[in-house]
C-alpha cells in the first residue's frame, strides 16, 4: 500500500521523536526510524495507533519504549489486525515476567517478519505466549529468553513454522522437554514432515506421563526406539546420507574424485528465482545437490533421484563438457579465433566469450545446453546402455509432468525435449505447431553430427548454425527471460564453470603461450584440466603427454625427445609460482631437538640437517572426552572387543614336531614307525611342546594435526580431528585387549625448522588418566611436514624391540608446508617411508576425508594405504586394516 | 622299495599351446632367466595371468610343469615326499618338488608366502648356485636336472606383515611384475576366454577399470581379469549380464553392503 504523506504526519514524527529524545537518544532514534518505515506505507489510523502506543509506553521507561518503537512498525506494515492483536497479547504475557524477556524473543519475531516468514512469526508468538504463561522461575525465564530465539533461529526455514508449533506442544507438557526436542531436531527429526513430526512428538509425549526422563530421551533421539520410529517416518533423504555413496560412484566412474557440495554453497551465483526447480548444478570441479530431497513419499525414490542426477552430471566430466577449447573450435569450424573477444575485453572463459559473441548470449547458452545434452545422451547410450534406459524413463516422466502443467511452446523448451532428450511424439507435435519442422531438422542434424567420440566443440558448432533460425522464431525479448525449463533444472552453466576454473585457466594460458614461443603446441583446455586434477602441480611428464597428444591431433610432427629437451629448459616451478619460500627462523623452543635430512627431489639429493624436529609431550587438558567417547560407542566398542578377542593369541602355541616336550606327537610317532620299518633313520622329533605365544607387534600411530583437520566433516557437526580422536580412543580400547604395544604421537609444523612431534602416549605409558587427557588435548595446529615427522617416528619406533614394527600414519591429505609442496613434499615423504622400511618398519597410510587420488599411491606406495572418504567410517576401518595387517 | 614317480613326465607335459597374450617383454625376460636357470618370482595381484603365463612358458620351452598351490598347512615334507605303508612294505613317494627336480620341470609354487616357514629351508639350496635338493629322510642329495626351474608367485600388498617373504628368500629370485593388462588387451583376453562379443568384453573391462578406481575404498584388490572372464562365461551360458556380473564380480569382491550398492550401480549403467 502506498499512501500520500500528509504534513501532520511529519509533525507527528517530529513531536514523537522529540518526546523520546528527551528520555534517551537511542529511544529517539528508534522512534524516528519507526516513523520513517511507516510513513506513506500505512493508513492515518495506523500511524495514530503507533503514536498512541508510544505515548503509553513512554510511561514505562525508555528501555521498553525503544524496543517497541523498533518492533511495532514491522507488525503494522503487515496490515493484519489479528497479527497485531497476537503481538500485543504476547507482549503482555512477556511483560508479566519482566521487561527483560522482550528483547530476544520479539527481536527474532521481527526478523522473521522482515524476512517474509510471517507464518513462522505467528507460530513464534504462539509459542512465546504459551511458554511465558507458565509459572517459570526467574532463572528459567531468563534462560528461555535466550534458548528459544537461538533454537528457532537454527531451525530449517522451510520447516520452521511447524517445528515451532511442535516445540510449543512440548513446552506445554513440560518445559524441561524443550532442550531434548531441539537436540532431537539436530540429531535427525528435523527431516520429518509436519505430519510425521506431529506423530513423533505425540509418541514422545505419551511417555511424559510416566517418565519425563523417558520422554526426553525419546525426543532427543537418544532412545533406540525413537531412532527407529524416526527413520520409519522419514521420507526425505538428506544429502549427508548419500554423499559417501555418490562420491564413491564418481570416483569409480571417473577415476578421480569430484566433491559433492550443498546447493546452498553456490550462493549468489545461482538465480534465486529458479532455485526450487534446479536440483543439480556443476561447475566443472564440484557437483552441487540439494541439501535434502523429498520429491517422493518413498525415501528410496528420492535416493534414486540423487543417484540419477549424479550419474547424469558424471557424463559431463566423462565426455568433456567442461573442456571447450577455442583452438579446437577453430580447428573444427575454421571460424575466426577471436570472435567475441573484442566485444568484452576478453574476460571470461573461452566458452563464455564464444557465447557472448551472439546477439543474445542467453539464447546461445540455452542452445549450447540443448546440443551438449544431446551429445551426452548419445555418448551415454553408446557406452552405458543401462544408464541410458534408466535416464529415458525418468525423463519421460519429467516431461509428461511438465507438459501437463504447462504446455506453452517456448522454442528452447521444445528443442530441449526433442533434441536433447530425443523425444518426438504426438504430444510434442501438437504443442510445437509450426515449429515442428524446425525441431525435426535440428534433431536430425544433431544426431548426425554429435556421434559418439565427438567433442564439446561439435555442440558449439551446432549452436552457431542453429542460432539464426531459432532467434528468428523467438524474436528479441526486451528483458532477459527466465531460464527455459529442463528436467531437474539441469543445464550447463558457463558462468559457474568460469568461476571454478578461472585460476587454472589463467595458468594454462600462460603455459600455452610460453610453450608456443618454443614451437610446442598444446591445448589450453587440456592443460586446464590437468591443473585442476593435479591440484595445480602437474609434472613434466603430464605436460609431455599433453604436448605429444596435441601434436598428433594437429598432425604436426614432433619427436618425444625434442619435447623432452624443450621442457627440460623450462623452469616450470618458476612459471607456476611453485618456488619455495625462504625457511622461517626458528622460534624459541622447549623440548628436545633433532635434526633430520630432507630429500630434495629437484636436486636429487638429501639436504643434510634441513629440518629441525622438536619433541615434547602434549600438555594434558581436563576433558572427559575419552570416557564420553567410550560411553557413546558402547555398541561399537563391544563389537571391536569381540573382533580383537579373535586376534588375541590363544595363550599357548604348539611346537611340533619337537625334540623335547610335554607329550608325544602322534603324527610323528606314526612317521617314526614307518621310518623304522623302511630301514631309514627315524627322526627324533617326536614331541609336542607348548609355549606361551606372544604377538610380537609394536605399533605407533602418527597423527596429522595440521590446520585442515579442523575442517568440518561434510554433513556432520564434527571436525576431522574429532572423528580421528574417536577412532584413536576406540583403537586404544581394542589394543588393550590384544595386548600389542602401542604409542601415539601427533605432528604439525610451520617451516622446516619448526616441526613439532608431540608425544601423546609412549610405548611404556599405561593407558591411564594422563594419557587419556592427552588424547583429549589433540587439536588442529599448523602445517604438515610429513617427512620429518616420519623420520622422527621411525627413530622412536626402531628403539622398540619387537618382531613387527608398524607405523600407521593418519592424515587428511597431502604433505604441505612452507617450501614443501606438491611433488617435492611427496617425494620426501616417500623417501622417509622407504628409510623406515629399510629399518624393517612397515608404514601404512590412512587418508580420510578426501577422494582417492593417484598421487596417494605415489605418497605411500600402492597397496600401502587406504582412503576413507567418509571419515566417520574411520573407527571401523582402522580395526579392519590393523586386524588384516597383523593376522597370524 | 618302489618308486611312484614313473607316470609323472607325460602328464606334466603341456601339449597344446595355452592362450597367452603377451603384455610387455615378460616372455623374453622369462626365456633369458630359463636359459640361465635362474629362479623367477612373479609379483602381481590375483587373477592377472601369472599362472597362465607359467603354463605358456612351460609349453614354449617344452618343459613339464608342476604346480603347487601353497597353503598354511603345507610342510616341507609335502613338497619333498614321504614314506607310505603298503602291505607291510614301505613305499617312498616323491613330492611334487622332488619330481620336478628329477625330471627337469618347471616347479611353480603359487602364493608361496602362505606355506610354512620350513619350506624355505628346502627352497634355499635349490635357488642358489648349489641347485640341489636334500631329502633328509633318505639322506639323499639330488642335483637338479637341467631344465629344472623354480617359479614362485607373490601378491604384494595382500599379505599380513607377519607373513612377508624374508629378504634371504626374496633375493634368490629374478622378479617379473604383473598387473592387469591395458584395456584393449584385457578386452581381447576376456572376449577370447569367455566367448562373449567384443562389445560385451569391452563393457566388462570398463567395469573392471571402474572397480579398480575404488580399490582403496574397502576392496582388498580390484576386480581381476579372472573375474571378468567368469562373468563373460556366465553370460555365454545365457545368464543376464546384470546377474552374471553380480555373482561373478560384485559378490566375490566384498561383503560390505554399501560397497555392493556402488558396484551394482556401476553394473546397471553398463548393461
Ligand atoms: N595375458 C593373458 N593372456 C591370456 N589370458 C590371460 C592373460 N591374463 C589373464 N588371463 C586370463 O585370466 C585368468 C586368470 O589368470 P591366472 O589364473 O593366470 O591368474 P594368477 O595371476 O595366477 O592369479 P592368482 O594369483 O590368483 O593365482 C586366466 O585363466 C586367463 O584366462
Ligand atoms: Mg595363479
């Protein structure tokens, strides 16, 4: 509503502001702001109402006045009398407890209104009203004024209003159940639909009659039954539940890992308007999926959709949708090399520049999606018939639903359905009208040109040929249009692709130009991909392969030896800013110091005394982490204990046949008789001897305490290190059973002269109070100079007399420190492991929280390491690995 | 006292050329080792063609082949031989190793680390320049007949640390490295061995490659060529591709259910 502003209204503003100012400056400001929000937006009566309310409240003091002056306008702006009434009623209830209860709760209420969540706002008023009408103690009220806003602000916006409603129900029965309810949401009930959550809460509240504690355990999902029921009710599938699985699929299908992120991480780059329909996006590096999926009533259907989306996007990686290359385009169509570059001052990727060369770039981008998805469909059909069938049925359904909803014949949508999805039938004919011949023509052309084996540039070439006729049909809209419809909102997003690959692209351009100046050709897109996959540190061998391939593709003569020669002269490190920074001066240090050499791969030699390791004990912290962890995982602990019981030596080992012993060996007796008979010398080994058998194993757990271990585990509110600690604690519990000797140490560094080796448990330390407190004290620190830490660990382990000495390295990625990057760090670590091996110490790397990477093989040696993509599997897998390594 | 080894030479001779697709220069390397009577160690993951290679080389060199699958209850005496009682008479029976030493055969000890430690005592004098076998029961020293060659196989990475080969044993062998063949070669092998169409063989090999991509995700080893062939053979028997892959590839590889799900996804894509 927009109403003219009268002079008296301005006068009212002035008089009210002055009245407030005389009490407190901030009150005055709030009143002025309030009036400014309302002026011209509300009726004169409402404005008078506001002024009257301020008159009243001034009597009760500036504090409340200021709050009301700020909050009331948000309510008035909604022009909803019922809302105003509810607001006043709640306010009265709150004031009955004291002014201190107003600010937090109603502050959130106003925020919700301003964010357009009026339903949630109303629900919140209801909740506050119910809660503060209860006879709460002063302390409890204070607590609630903080607890409720904090909890409600944390609810999922899409479900906020009914979750608030359920919180109210819970509080009405017993306000002490509020905390368990909120805990339960965090633990999983947040995924329940309104009806399901109501059912769940009802069950919990039934228990409250007999036991408040029981109801609390139910609500917080601490009770086993509650978890089971919640699972039963849940139809929505959260991304966290499938992410590990999907990541593994991508790894298998592509041979490298592609991280999966929450769609919300795309942030402002995504157009909000389209968000509900877009279920997947990809930037050539990461894949984005919705945080949860609840399209269907059956969870398994939702899981299928997740899987299908990942499978479809995997094709973009597999068949090179992100690899558009200007030079290849030029090669293919002989088009001028720099079309579009002039227009835009050459910003953006090659692909964007290509698309921006058209009068309507959004139309060109749309056509690109159409043809590229067609190319992918054909490639998938040739290579993955099963996937093609599955996709087709999903697409058929999506198209049927869309056509039922909206049968407008936007040309891009029609092209998508016919060309990209390959669907031509009566339905489409009917809505296509006179576009039909055009659709058939381009479908045929696409199938002819985009044969399996063709590259993304072939799709781009079709964009160029199809553009004029399509533009002629569509005309030139004044304003940019909404993106056209596709199933699940799938489309290629040149903008995202550029954002994710701009840096490697720039590096690739530099290297390409430099190579060109030496007469070597290479495709920029190939380089870019190589930089991406190698995390910015490609090797000479990679480059050589790319150059050779490019020369073959371009029919240019090139000898491998010439390329090698040219490359040898290039200073790749300098080119890629990989040169190491100068070593940092050492800080003042306590603890014992040890110097170790470091392998310089470039030099091909050790740098003597290059690193300085400081060894000290990790200080204890008083944190009951150990106890808590064991308690929380009673089930797992029991299972592990059982598994390790089996590893435990049976106590006695039989030696047979033996020269002396406690009893005869019957097999040997038989042989004795036969030998006698045969007239040959019988053996005198006729006995069985029992000796106490010992597993002669010593294991040292070397834990990476670098900064990155503070990263949150995707989809869980825990850090990588926290999960690692859990695994270590459970591991201790298990080793207690087997009786193997073990030690734990952490490491972290900051430059070559500052490597910390932190002893957490020595071989001789009992697993006592202090040790447990040191385990709890592990915390993310600095960088990862792995080689030096391994060398020191080797030294400690070598001192231990044991038949088998095992060094388990637990980390979350590659070594990395000042002047210790990429291949150099890997080569040094590998050396350190070999040195350990030479001292009969076996190493095993366990890497968590990243996908497999071929370079891990280089780091630890093939078959000498394990990747655990979902770090939450670590506890389980650690035992499996350890058990396997030391089975007798 | 009679000897029971009379029938051996014939049955151990390989008369038909085994199908073996050479992957690199392993054939000429083995031939050179054979000419110098050097013992050979074949390293590589399971089911990648080690046994087939030995069979092929035995045929090519025209030598008999005796294969022993080693296991944890294999004593030295199982390799050498023992006395048996027969109607109040004792009878000496040569073990496979003794047979091979006598007849100048290739003796292939498959998965040698699995055998008991005392077998190494027997192997050592055979694999250095003594080239003799000592039978303590008979107090007999048999010099190896020309043509005798000891070949062992060894699968690195799969072993328990407590069972690794001792250096003094390792260092008596020439080692040949085996790995899964390159995709086009593997497809040729799968097609040939199982009789499936080239297209299907390619799909199977692609599946194998994809599974090997997640080797460290809880699989002890990737899918072997052998398993791919099994799947192909099931298909030629009329089993549907999905079922064939499930029983011949997925289920044998792992017991982890979540991993099985990923494997089924991969199979479903391809067929
Ligand atoms: N290069 C090859 N040429 C022909 N067939 C091959 C080749 N590589 C593997 N195969 C096929 O793979 C199957 C498995 O190979 P083989 O039995 O030799 O494996 P292995 O390495 O001995 O395995 P294990 O270590 O388990 O004994 C063979 O039966 C054969 O059909
Ligand atoms: Mg074999």
